[in-house]
């Protein structure tokens, strides 16, 4: 007889194929690479901008977590930072309006995630680049292709791996190091500031990493399973020993049949998942129904690229976003989240002049 986990995996796959409005992220497959930090980044994915003199650097970043990391590294340098993907927007489908072209054409460095996440923005940046400006694809640069994760939401034949690298703290630390190096090359006069900020941020990222390890150890191994709305935690799960059993993301206005929903409810009961997780930005009626009818706690507050609060708030940062998500997961799955609660997640050295515009 097949295991409950195997039946859930099969049910989710059928759900994806038959309904057509749901993308399913399966468990770790042979296409998923071993965990670990990235190899040295290839310069082709993040070319160096020649030094700028006589004026502040102008930086453009895409999704809010990347903008937050850039702002932390650049704090106190006078660098002008523009974040262009509105928070709460689906970054996979975001199409920059024509007005963004004017922002991009003034940029010295454009930081994007890469790995296929922001293709329209990258194309617009290339079309409007000033002489000497560069586009740095952080995820593509720090993550070797043999560590890319492909799954049902991001199939290999689609050509785009899972791009949510920033939700894995050790890899986000690699992002920060690359941002530092890029800023130092473009603005060597402020190299000490960039290095000091990086070191301060790295201490906080390491503390987050250790808190996740500590909190994870308090969760029964059978409960370290994630059924989520959006597949934003694959790299995190691989690093910290969690299992992504599925991610359901509506891609049309269709709804699954009552029979398909009932089958999923039965499988969730058999596997023994104690909580399933939705998105605050994109509510899922499918997950809510599964939670209600399976008697499983449904937590609909996770967010992968929408920071906490508003710009200027103490916790409007990548650090606070990560703490919020993982504290939420640990608490809902019966673990002790006190190590995460104790973290300092405030930004590094930012004041009102450093906030992205």
C-alpha cells in the first residue's frame, strides 16, 4: 500500500493536471540540488560598473526584499535607491509601466533577482540603459545552475527555476555580499561604509539562521511539512530540513470540482499536516476550504516579497519579513518560536534619508 504522503503527492499532481487552475509544487526531486552556499558568482550575471565620481550613485531594485537589502548595505553613503515593483504585486507577472523607463535610464546599477522572475523589467532596463550602467542578476549570479530547483510550479521545460532564493537566509547573505561588492566597485569612495554595513547585516542574518535552526528543532520532524499557497520556500526548506508537500496557486478564475477538493481534504487528514499556509496578499479559497473541512488550522498571513508595515516602520525590512514568516510557521506547527521572537530585525543604520524612493 502506498504511504499517505505518496497519495497526497499523487493527488496534488492530478489536481494540477485536471483542473488547470492550480500549480502544484512536489516534494524534493532529483532536479533539486544539495543544500549549501553558492559558488563564486559569474561576472556575466553581475557585471561591474565603472566608478562614478562627483555625484551619488543611483540604484534601482525590483522586489521589496532586494530593495531592503540594498538599502541596508548603502545606508549612510548618500546613494539614491528606487524600488520599482510595488509591494503586494505579483512579481511573477508584473509589467512595469512606461513611467518606470525614466527611472531605469538614470540608474547606475539595476539589481534584479533574476532566474526568470522579472523578465519584462530586465528587458525595459536593457532598452533604457545609460552608458556604463549595469544589470546585476543576484539570484542568477550566486546560485549555480546545478542548484536550481525545478518543480511543478517551475518545470524544467518551462526554462525558469524557482526564483525565491531570498527566503533562504544563507543565500540572502550571498545577495548582500554581492550587493556590497557591486557598490564598492561603482563607488569606492564609500567602500568603508558598504563594508561596515555588510558586516553588521551579516551578523543579523547569521543570528536569523541560528534562530531558525533552534526553532526548527522544537518541531516534531513529522510536522516540518509545508502546504502553502505560493511556492516561495523551496530553498529554505532544503536548507533547514523541512519538506514542501505542495503549493497551490490559482492561475485562472476556475475552481476545482467538489470531488477534487474532497480528495485533497482526505489526503491532508491522512498525512497529518497540522497547519496549512495561505498568503495575505493572495487569499486562497481552495486552501481555506481544505483547512476548514479537514479540521486543520489555516493560516493566511504569509508573504514572500511584501514587507511588514510601511516604509519607515521599524520592521519594514527583509529581516523582519523572514522572522514573521518563520515565526508564523513554527508557531502554527507546534514549535517554540521564542528564538525567533528574540531577534533584532531592525535595519542597519538607516535613517529617513536612506529610505528607497
